[in-house]
């Protein structure tokens, strides 16, 4: 009886070693970075955590295929390192010593990725399934890009300012024109005799009038 | 005086300042900046005319100098507003969470990030792809980017709004555009100095680099920076000084303005370098963390066993223990160096956007700092544009032919509209390459030549003794030996040597090259300019420098004709 039991365990162990090894068929490598994710609140990776992991994978398989046949004992872990990284496979309990195809496992994990991450307080980056790519969520984009809204606001302000300044300039110009025509009408009444653009009263007939254009000529040109 | 000071504060262009730049900058300020500033102010105040008229008085053969200044201002106004368009673009995009340059966009089937973005960083991707949509070379012009065109139109509308009513109203706007950047700089100074790793940047800034000091390009860019920030050679200083009272003490003003200018520049560069230090430290630490993660994953080591401190010993240990696997990993392990991060080139307008946006995205509340920074950039840029457009509009509005027929609103409108249309070239896919051409060649050589001719004209053609006497009559004190030596010997010699360096550098390298963005590699590659681009460069430089000899030639011919007419009449 005891011999039977030990043979059975031996068979299971050998099967375990056969199915779960690095780069085995349908095996996936997992890498966990607890300290990066949680810093001081990091927990240690021990057998309990491994048990939770196997439970989560079993849960994912059950949810995906909606068959209640996957047991926690079907999920095999091996080669756990200090990094914390390890390989796992999911065995098929209906068929002997075979593993569930990798595509099914991948699809199951993808579907339940969020739940698995949250069970360990980790994220897609800190709980990595090395061959399973995660779908990145696109950033939230509003229907109109924000920059066009700001641009529109600034543009309207500037154009309003320009139009205002132009109109006030035109109005000032019109007012000045009206004033100057009025002043001209007044000035025409007073007549002044002009000689060469200089009013005659200002001229000193004896002393003459110095023409400023020629006076400073000496200084303006460099001496030869 | 206040108008002059306001105007001079306009000239604070936010160009990147390289490390060890302080020494060439200060030397150029003392040797070129202050003496030439005093010279131009004195000339304007004495001759009481704008730049074209003032040089005609000194010698009728020099009328070309004023024209050359106007041509340079015209080129500058054509391309400079594109910087404001970019600043608007970044400003409008700062109202999002997260900032669009913080993360890469996803690729089409949502399995990872955009390929181009993966190869380079999200900030560079945002600049080269989403802002510029840059083409791989100058020849592939591509189409006009409507988003950039809109921002450029907006930038020109803002400029038009400010200059609409003439230089009187511009003065009031300048109060705002000149004082706001100081407020933002102070906020950034406090934020910058408290950032992690800022000290590294400051140490880097204050240590002089001998290789950079021996490179003539550093000195040339220091000189150009001084000319730009003080507004020398553009003719605007002479125009503004001509409105001053003849007894105005321009010597004191020149010294005060130069000192204010240089203190502001040093202040701005302290802020800049503390932010560079933060960015470099952040990138260095991310690089180290990436290497640590790579090693942890490859060798399945426990988390936390590799830290930044023991990384090197652990690397050696791993290399010894697992030589084969380590050899396989070797190409992926990057050598992280803080110096290399700090050295990543600190020049060019594009890099100013990339580096700052990268630093900002890592701060807390990045939206606030981003809005503040790009708003400040806008204020500075608009301020410079106002000075430029004023320099172009003054001769236009002064000339009776044009001013009598059209009101100044129409003239300003036409100038802005034409510049906007020309500026659409810079919004095309290859636009940034054309922008670099204008930025590098439109103003640098011409300014040097104009300033050289100005100094030589005043010292040797007008006569330094006559100038001394004029200054004595105006302000009551003679310029001391420092000014005289600088005007007569040091400044012209320095400029001539800069010219020689420039030309020998060009002759030695043979052809001119530019940096093109390669989307497949995710980095810049060097390419040669095609023939027509070289022709444009030649045209840019020639059209402003040739004004001076052409002006002399035209005056000479006119005098000859007049003399002949007089002799035939007599």
C-alpha cells in the first residue's frame, strides 16, 4: 500500500518535472517585481503566495472555458528564482500527462489579467507573463483636441482687439479731419503776405534772414 | 531713457547658452558690447537722425550701412516669428493631462508604442513628428502643415495688434513683455534650484572647458549673442537715441544697460542650467535603472541586490561568473554617464524646446510649469519681434512717398501679411531646415560686418578726436582711455579675427552641412546642402553685406555725374 503510494508520488513527481521546465511546451515564464511595485509595503514571496497564484490561474481557466474541471493541483510551478520568476504549466486532468495548449492558457490569462493583477496588488508591468502581450489602454482623447479650443479662444480675443483698434483709429481720423476742415475755414479769413514761405513781418529787411540750410554746412562733411 | 531701456530689454533672445560660455560672453561684453552700445547711442544722439540718415552725415559714402541694417531686420522678421508659432503650439498643448510629450502614442494595433517614438524619446518624437512633421531631407519639401500655419498666423496677428498704433503704443506693450519674463524666471529659479540634481548643472556651468574656449565657434556665438541681445547693428539703437535730449548722458546709459543685460543673461542661464542638471540627473538615473533591470531579469537576481552604488562591482562579478550570457547582453548594456547627458548639445532653438519640455514633464504639476515657461518664451519672442518690425516700419513710415498715401495701419498690415505668407515656407515639412539656414546665416556675418564698418567709420573716417569733442559738448565729459582703446583698436581687431576664423572654418570644412532627422534611426544625421540651398545662403549673406559697398558706389557715381553737370554748366 505504502509502496503503491510512493510509486504514485514518484510518477507524479517525474511527470511534474517532465511537464514543467523552462521552455517546455505550453509553459509560460512569469516575472514578479514586488519591491518595485510596493516599495516598503512589499510582501515576501513564499509558498502561500505561490498557492494563491496557482489558484488564480485555475480560476482564470475555469472562467475562460466555463468547465469546472481545472483544479489548483493542475497548475504546476517550477524553477522559482530569487528575482522572483518561475515557469508554470496547466495540466489537463482529463488526459494523462498532457498540458493544456498554450493558446488557451494565454487567452484565459488575458481575459482575467485585471483580476490576477489585483489579487497580488501588482500591475501589468510588475506581474509580467513574458509571452503574453497585454493590450495597452489608449489615452483618453476628447472629441475635439484641447489645443484647438484654446487656440480658438486666443484667436477670437486677438481679432476682437485688432478690429476695435482699427475702428477707433478710423473714428479718430474722421474727427481730426472734421476739426482740421473747420480750422482751415477760419484761417482763410486772415490773410498774411508771404515771401518765400516766410511772413513779411518777420523779415528784417536790413539785416536779412539767415538760411539755415547753408549755415551748418562746414561741419556736416568730412574735411578733405 | 525709459523708452530706450524698455526697447533694449526687448532684445533678450532665449538662445541656449553653452557651458563655459560665461568667459567668452563676459569678455565679448567688455570688449565689444559696451563700447559699441555707447558708440551707437552717441551717434544717434549727436546726428539726431535714424540709421540711414546718421551714417550719411558721417560720410555720404556710408548710406549703405543703414540700408544693410534694415535688410538684416527684414530677414530676421521673416523667420523669427516661427519660434513664436512653436511656442504657441506648445502652450496650447500644455493644457492636457498627461502632457502629450510625456508618453509615446500607441501604434495602430495597440500592442506597443509607435516605432519611431520607441527609438528616440517621447519629447523628441513630439518635436520632430507631431510639431514639425519633419521630412528626412531638405529636398523633400512636403506640404504646409496646417496646424503650424494656424499658429504662425496667430503669432503675426498678435504682432500686428501690438504695432498697429505705431511705436507709441508699442512702448506700453513692451512694459508687459519685458517684465513678465522676470517674474517667471524668479519662479523658475526657486523651482529649479530645489530640483534634485540641479547642483550638477550649476557645477557644469561654472567649470570652463578648455576645448570649447579654443573653438572659435564659441567666441563667434558669444559675440553674436551680445549683438543680438543689445540690438547692435540693427539700426534701431541709433533711431531711438535720436529722440533723446542732446545732453542725455549716454555713457552712463550704455554701462547701465549692458550691466542689466548681462545680469539678466547670467540669471537666465543659472535657471537654465539648474534645469539641465535636473534633466541630466534624471536621465542618468533612468539609464542606470534600466541597466539594473536588464541584469536582474537576465540573471534572475533578487530585487534590490543591484543598486547604483554596487553596479560596477556586480557587473564585473557577473562577467566573471557567466561570461557567455554576459557577452550576449553586452550590446544592450549602455554606459551611463552624467557628463554625456550634460553635454548633449545646448544650442539651437529646437533643442531649447526639447530639453525644457523633457525637464518639465518630470516635475510635479507639469502643466503649470509648462504654461509658465512657454508663456515666458512667447513674451520674449513677441518682444523681439516688436523691436524688429519697428526697425522695418520706421523707414517706411518716415518716407514721405509711402506715408502720405497710406495710413500706418495699412502699412503695418501689409508688412505683417507679406511676412506671414513668406513664413509659410517654414511651416512645410522641410521648413525647419530652411529655418536653420536663416537662423545661421541671415544675421550673423552681416551684423559683424555692419558693426565693423560702424566702428571704423566713426574712429577713422569721422575722426576719433572730432567724436570726442562732440561727446564733450553733449554730455560734458570726455570718454576715457578705455573707450578710446576699445573703439579704435580692440573691437575692430576682434571682429576682423572673428571674420578670419569664420572664413577659414568654412574653407577647411569645404561644404556646408546640416543636421537632418532620420525617422528610421530616431536621430539626427549630417547631410550636405543641395546646390540651391547654398545659393540661398549666398544670397542671404550677399544681399545685406553688398549694400555697404553698393551704397558707396552709388554715391560715388552720383557725385561724379553732379560734378560733370556742374562743370558743363560752368
